[in-house]
């Protein structure tokens, strides 16, 4: 019997050597996407870790993010924020300085430097009015002939957008108790509220930007041992806050 001859056809193998550079290309693309993602929020530590990882992957040459020195890129987001904050702070300061200049001009034109002062503080623009000018002793009603001070100041502090304003009342340490006020706390806060109400007759001001406080005798700026010192302590203060800052006690 004749044996059937088995034909062993030679199998042709497809050259797959092209897969190697193709795989390298995919790795490079993956690396590129990772770099783009990481660079959207630069972090020095993560940046160095990614660079080291890629250098390991592509050993035999320099890392894809290798720098000519050991210096790691600084986190620029912080410095940018600091620059923005500094710029905003300078702008806010200029705005308060402009308001102060208007008030100072009013003081000079009306010869009010003995009863009305301004000062730029860390909190904002502080405008101080001697209480004795506005109120009779033991009273929280502003004298009619002195209401013009509150009205004029209300015009001078108008800004766009409106700034927050805190009106505060202060007294000396002489005790008071009558049918209207139990103590200096009551007197000081009522004076602040009454002064604020006159200012808010100006419709260019926003009531929601205002608040009133009473500190009684507990924030003196002079000695209560003398009459002149007590006169300085009896005062109303208008604090104009920088843009974006509000009364945190509300």
C-alpha cells in the first residue's frame, strides 16, 4: 500500500517587528497626556516624581522632562495668587484713600478739624466725630443743627459698588441710668443707630451694607480722669471697610 505523502506546507510568519516601535509610540502618547494633565496644576513634588518615572521608562537617555539643572519648577500658582491679592489690596487702599480725600476736603472747607478726624487703619477708613458735637449730655438724639454732618458724610462715602460701613458709639465712664438708658451700653448703641438712620436717608447708600454697634465706655482713646479725656471718649466712629470685606459680627 502506498503511503500517502503528507505535505508539510511551509507556514509564512508575518513580520511583527513593527509592533515594538508602535508600542513605544503608544507609551510616548500616554506619557504626553500624563504630562499635560499634571501640568494643569503644577506641584513640585509630583512633577519630580513623574520626571523620574519617565526617565526610568525610557532608560538609556535623558528623561523626557529632564532639566539642565537640579532646580525643580516652582509652584507658580501661589505666587500668582499672592500677586492678585496684593493687587486687590492696593486697589482697595486707593479706593479708601479717595474717600478719605473727600472727607478731608470737607473738613478743611468747613473748619471741622477739631471735631472730625480721619485715619486709615488695618481695618479700613476710620472717621471719628466728637460726641459732644452731636448730642446733649445723656441724650441719643442728634441736634438738628448738627445733623448736616451725618448727611454730608453719607454723601462722601458713596461708592460703586457700595462698601460696608460700621457705625459705633462710645461713651466716657461716667455712669448713667434714667428712664431711657440703663447704662452706657444702651446710650452708646442708641447713638450709633440714630446716627446711622440719618445717614441712610441718602438713597444712594445700601442699608444692607450698614451695621451699628455700641461699645459703652470700654474702648476709650483717652484717660477718663480728665474732662478733656472724657470728651474724646464720647464719640461716634464710622468705619468704612475695604471692598469685599464685611462686618463679621453680623
